[in-house]
C-alpha cells in the first residue's frame, strides 16, 4: 500500500489556517508527493471555525479523506470538532495553553507561542511552529520546508518563518517521533505543479489566447480575475472590473465582436444578471466563454460552501432559443484543457460556452503534471480574411449556411467590409427586420449549429470495468470522490464502475444510455437536492437511474460517503 497521511489544520479565521494549510501542501508537493488540499471556511473576516485539509500520498489522489492522521489544533474548538475523526495512530498537536477536555496518547502538547517568541521574537509565528511540528511527526527532514517558506515570504520575514518551522520540527521530531508508523521522505524530486481549479482555468484561458476578461468579484471565482490581473502586463491580457455583472458580460461581448478571445467569470447571482447578455451573444452569434462557479443558493445561500445546483439553469438560461455548450471539469487538469476546448467551441460555432465549476473545485489544490503545450491547438472557426475588395463588398455577417456558421469578420479587419449585427432579429447583412420568412430562416440557421455541437460532444470518462453490476454517474467536481469510491468497493469485491461527464450539454445521449442499460443498479451522485443530472438523463435518454445519492449541506462528497450510500441503496 502506498504511504499516505491526512492532515487537518483547524482554528479561527485570522489565525493563519489557510496559510499553514497551503504551505504544508506546497512543501509535500515540492518533496515529490501527490497532494490534494481543500478548505472549509465561513463567510466572515475573523472568527468562526475554519479548517484546511491536506492529503499526501505516494499515489495520485484527487479528493479528501474523512479520516485524520494529524490534527493541528490552533484553538480548543478544533479539538472538539475533529478529534472524533482521528485514525488509529492519529495525533493532535495543540498549544500548551489550550485546556483540553481530556488527555491521552493522541494528544501532543507543543508550546507554540513560547517557541515562536524564543526563535523569532514574534508570538504570531506560532502557527509556523505548528507547521514544523506537524512535519516533525511524519517527515524525515525540514530543508525543503525552509526553502518554501523563504520563497513564499521573502526577506527577513522569510528567514523568521524558516527558523520557526525548524524549531517546531525539531521539537516534535525529538519528543514525539514514532507516533506515525512510517516516514515521508522529502526528497526534493517534485516536478509537479500545485494548482487549484481557478488557477487551472486562468492558465487554460491564457494558453488558448484569451486577451480580455471582464468580471465583477464574486466567490468562488474571483481568483481567476486576480490571477490574470497579476499576469496582465507579462502576457498582454486586459482585465477589467466594471460596476456590475451586467456591464461585465456586455464588455466581453464587445471585445469578442472586435476579434479578441474574451471571457467572464461569476457565480449564481452574477450569472442571473448576465443572462440577458448571454442571449445577446446568442442572437449576435458572438463567441464568449463564461465561467460559472456554483455555490449553494437560492439568493446568497452559503457563499463559501459548495453545491451543484445550477445545471439546468446553465443549460436553459436566456430568453429565446439559441445554441450553447456547457462543460464541467472534474479536476485541475480537466479545468485547464476544457477551458481551451471552450474557447475553440465558442469560436467554431460562434456561440456562448459555459464552463461550470463550483466552490470545491475552484478552491481545492491538486498536484498536476506540467501541461504539454504542444497539444494546444487554436481553432478560430470560419474567419472571413479576404483582401479582395470586390468580394468584401458583398460580405454578410449572418449569411445563411448549411452548418449554421457564417463567415466571421472583425470590424476594420479588411478594407471595404462592413461588419453589422443587431440584437433585434436581423437579415443576413445584420440589419434588423420583422419579416416572418427571414425570422424563420435565421432561427433555423442558428439552431443548425446544434448539429455540429452534438458531433463534437465530449464523451464521458469511464472509470473501472467497462461492464459492471453497479454504475455511479456524476459530473463536475465529484470526479475524484467517485473514482476513489469505485476503488474501495472493487477492493471489497463489488462489481462497480463510474461514468463522469465533463460535458453536460449537448448531452452525450448514446454513451450514457448504453452504460445505464448494461448495469443492474445505477446511482446519480450529485451535490444538489433535486437530482438535476438524474432528471437530465431521464429527459435526454428516456432511462431512469436506480437511485440518487444527493448531498446539499454545502459540503463535498468523500469516497466513504459514496460507499456508505451505495450500501444503503442510495441514501447518504
């Protein structure tokens, strides 16, 4: 069995929980391990219980575990909330000044603030001492941690943190070694990137040639805007924060009309405001990419939690009928490549494409192999690039074609070309009309793009045996938990496989229907209350799933959650 250790760092907002968790993940990634890290936090600046999970393994991992090996408790509440999840050899590291409800072999008292003051003169670095103590229980050396802290903080602050992490490591390594029955060797051979879903989407946008982003800040996708803004001068991308989401989608449509690859990113409430603009893109046949980061609703709901409650909203949003594609990456690697695919689809079919993510995928960190950029291809679709002025004079932006896709020109691209479009119904030249015959021709033209989008649909990923007694079906961020649940059940002797949809619209009808017919039991696994994927399967294929495994408390699935639900016939 590969070595694996599960950490939780718990405390209040403002105690450095996020920093300690991220640095722990970065240290092990740099040390050559596979890492998955996610965070649970409340929507407040200070106070409230926060925790950060870091899972480290010699084998690839893409989800968290309910079991805890090392709990770093920065306050009393963290002990009370998480101690019951400790594994057989689980250990709690806590500040000596915390009064614990009981003692026992699991409890490791470390004078975090005292060590911090002695080594750095700053008691606030007690959380860095705690980071070192956690490493001291399981790691063989501290050199990589010191290097990461120096890089992360820089200057004298970096040196102070390096001293603090070493002091914590030496204290725990000397006093409590052997509590974890194996050692993780931090060799420094790591060649993988540590990325969250937001960063992967931002990198995919850059790789695809995106040169304009307009967005209004909204959890959980604000970091996409922040990441691109930080790179704007380096890569030549314009990042614009307007007054609201309505202005954002309209600015993106304007940039795309002018010829730039353009995108926006928002959450459910912001997407609601963008829907009129989405229809404008559909009518004017303007290619835009929209990232929809789901979180629990309705209204503000749980702004820092996760949910998959907007599948039908994304598929049907907008007044009137127009084509679109909806993609749903399952991990950071898919987030990168599907973002590139989204831009290509948008240009190829001159239509909006929505990339659906959610809080857990957007903010969780994955170790990812470096992307092979030689695989990136850019498809700008049918561009009208002629310099022949006689042909240019007859250019029609919305020319009726057999594919539904008209040759696209950009304003001022060629001498003699007038690029005209309208939000009202229009004729081939882009001039508004109310002629019934023209209306029918234009609707049919636009909707013919659906045929091409269906031909280009991405097929679901099958995990496990091609034929199995039990089949789990999911979409988006449930991918890692689904696959690991399959591994657990197969090891228990169950005939089971999983089907993960990275594209939910157009729906991959035949593949899903065929997989369902071959299984005796089929469970749809979703983070929503109404089984939106299960209903979509029924609507598109005519097939019913056997059961729905649903979670809608704002928390993501773990593999053990799914295994237990299957054993109970679908009840979580």
